[in-house]
């Protein structure tokens, strides 16, 4: 083997070893923080907080070495993918270490009141799931096991569901027992940190797949729901416009509280605009239940909060102010003018949203 190749392999072996060491330290830190939380171990909680400085130092050291390795060897193809992936994994692991610190601080604050009953079971379930995700993500990296990485990524959905369940139980606990605000906030922080650990573990798996097989992270597909009272003009028009101009940027739907009849004049106008709507029919809200994954709900008639919707933790909601649709008694010219105004307003709002979500490259 040429000397150059020997030196490169030596540096890559060093990078892998340091990444493995950081992974072990971070996994231990998360385990210790949770153990301290469940066992009231003040000493362990404090040590977990202090030891994070050592993890940060290792992360900074490895990041600098990766940059030096790129300058020294100018790697290409698989070697470059490995180094760049490791650099991003280091960032993910450093953040997980920070989350462990937050859990450790919460453990110190929660000495006077500990989660019990169903809240304790919820927290233990989340801790078990996130701990398993992190362990498997690190194992997938070290063993270069693509299938393990893919399997681990799917576990993030379970953690997201557990988070929603825990929040519901936490609301009930607070209402029934009037727990101190500080306790509720600390418990909320722990749950959120665990959910963030699962997200970071998923990111590590995605980087592992890129490192091993060059698989890029799939682009996030948003679910966008347009709503108004009757789902007969505004929300349907918004769905049709979004589907026409940005068909691959999101998954679109529309619904209303009391769906009205099909508006034939609006269908004729939209067909003239090149937005056929034969497959977009009025639907009640319950026909399109909100998913627990990230979703955007947009109201075109009044605030979203005024609708009978259960907004999940990851739901983003927007209130768009647009003109009223034409009245039934309006003459043909007036209807057309009102439809054109509404069409322009909604098109502008949809364009602005897509620019936020995807950037200017969507145009």
C-alpha cells in the first residue's frame, strides 16, 4: 500500500475511534442523567452536568482533526463522505450531550416532587425508547449496518407518539392535582429533551446511510390542511392552487366545519384558470384527522383556534386574511371580479409559504 494511502487510512481509523469514544461518552451521559432523575441521585446529576465539558472538548478536537484531514489528504468519494458525515455526527452527539445536561438539571430541580403513577410510566417508556434509538444508531455507525440504521430511524415515530401521550397525561395531572408550575415545566423539559434525542439519533442514522451508501437525507414533505367554515370556496381554491403550482412540495387537503354544496361558479372559474377541481370535494374536518407528525393547518376564515381541532405538538397553524367569496345574488361580472381577487390573494399567500418552506428555488 502506498505511503499516502497508509497515512489516510491511519487518520480515518483515528476518526472512527474518536467518534466511537464520543458516542460512548454521550450515551453514558444520557443514561446517567435519566438514572439520576429516577433515583434522586443528586451527586450523579451534578457529575453528569460537569462531565459535559469533557464531551465538548472531544467534539471540538475531532472536528478540528477532520478539517485538518481534509486539507492534508484532499479526500474524494467515499473517504470524503465519511469525514463530512462524521463532522455532522459530532454536532448531533454534542447536542445530545447538552440535552443530557438539561435532564440532569431538571433532576436537581425535581427533588421535592418526583413523577409517579402514569407520568412515571410515560417518562420511563420515553427514556427506554430514546436510549434504544441512540444505542442502535451508534451501533449502526460502528458496524456499518445500513439495515439497522433504517430500522432505528422508524422508531422516531414511536417516540413522537409517546410524547403526545405524555403531554396529555401531564395536562390531566396538572388539572387534577394542581402540581407546582416548576414541576410541570421541569417534566415538560425532560420529555422534550428525550424527543429531541430521538430526532438527533435519527439524524445520525441518516448520516450513517450517507456515509455507507451515499444515500442523501430525504427531503421533508409537509402536510398542509386548508380550512374554512364550509370548505366550498376559499379552502378548496387554496388546495387547488397549491396542487397546481407546487405539486411535489407538500401533501395538500382541505376541509370545513359544515361542508356546503359544490360551488359550480367557482369550479367554472378555476377550470378557466387551469386549475380543474373535480377531485376536490367538500369534506368535514373529521374526514382529514391531523397527523401527529409535522403538519401545517391554515385557516382562510377566522383563527385556527376557533375550529374544533386537536392541534398536536408538532402542528403549525396560520391564519390567512383573504377577501370574501362572491354572493349567490351577485351578477356574473361581479362574481368574476371577486373570484379573481380571491385567486390573486390566495396565490400570493401560497407562494409566500412555499418560499418560507423551500426557498426561492421552488419558483
